[in-house]
């Protein structure tokens, strides 16, 4: 198969190995989380460079991915994700439910290699843009506008969640009680508005591949499909943890749409 995407496979494999090795050495399992926002822009810019930057659609995709990565990197950093011990709490929960040997198998198959492969596949639409370097048109402008709108909404959702947790910490320091999870702002209409925007942005990336190749029937949708499935499973797992901690979360689930924004139910 042709295209710059395939030339980058060895780099993806090397990155997966490094993430696995670091997890074994440090006993922290969020190394893939730490490169999640960085690797896709790098892959897309590398593809664009291999075309001599003569595929304008691919360059646009790389620029949009850079904006996406900057937002996610900032949000992850301020939550302590890059600090020592900044492991995602869900890995700890999962670790407690598995034997040590089984978790290491899970780490060596899903956490490091599979997630790295998924991150790489998210950039596959760039290959179609590289192979069909036609000029930008109205469809590209519309897709870019939709991507930026989703990026803006996700930024708002992240900030609302950040503000809530900062206020929650302040209340706890004062010995005061209050809401234990965010149900206001965008979270009034969706329990996970940031997840919807995140997945939506990568479907928009696939939209560029559709415009470039002139057909939706192409393998470059694999990354967006797998990301959708991952977020679906991750959401169910996360909500199971939250509901086990906060009994009132069941009422929030009953009233508020899980993913796609909608008006609260009575």
C-alpha cells in the first residue's frame, strides 16, 4: 500500500515499545496518555513533509490537529498528568480487579501497543489527503469550521469541569459540602460533552479524506471507528466507577443524555 502513512509505521511501533518499557520500569501506566495529544500532530506534519507540503488539505489537517493537541496537552498538564505519579485513576481501578500477571498481559497488548496503533490510525485520513492533493474547496472550509466549533465546545466543557473541581476542592478545604460532580453548563445537556466533541473532531478529520478521495468507502475511517468504540467502553467503565462512589449519580444518569447533547428529562 502506498502513501506517507505507511512510511511512519516503524515510528509508531518504536513509540509503542517505549511506552511499554517505561510502564514496566516506572510502574505507571499513563505513558500513552502522555503522548496522546502530541503524536497525532507529529504524524500529520511528518506526512505533510513527505509530500513536500504540496498537499494543502493535509497541511490544513496538520494545523487543525496541532490546535487540538495544544488544547488537550494544556488540559492534561494542568491536571497533573505529566507529573510523577500522574497516572489516570482508572488504571489503578482496573489493576485492582485483575491479577498482576493478567494486568501485565493487558498492558503489553492493549495499553501500550493497541492504543498507540489507534493514535496512529487517527491520522490515516492524512494518507488520502496526500494521495489526492487537490486544491482546497468549500467542503474543506466547512469541515475546518466544524472542527474548530467542536474544539471550542470541548475547551468550554474542559474549563467548566476544571472550575467545578477547583470549587469542590475549595469547599472541601473549608469543610463544606456541595455537588460531587458537575451537572451544570454543557454538562446539563450531556454527561460527557467533551467526549462527544473529541470523537467528533476525528470524524471531521475523516471527512477531509472523503473530500480528497471522493468516496466514504475507504479504510482510513478505521481510526475514527475504533476511537468511537473506545470512548463508548471507557464511558461505561468511568460511569460505573462514579456511580459506585456517588449514589446520586444514578439520578443524573436518568435525567441527562449520556453523550449526544439533549434537553434534560423530567
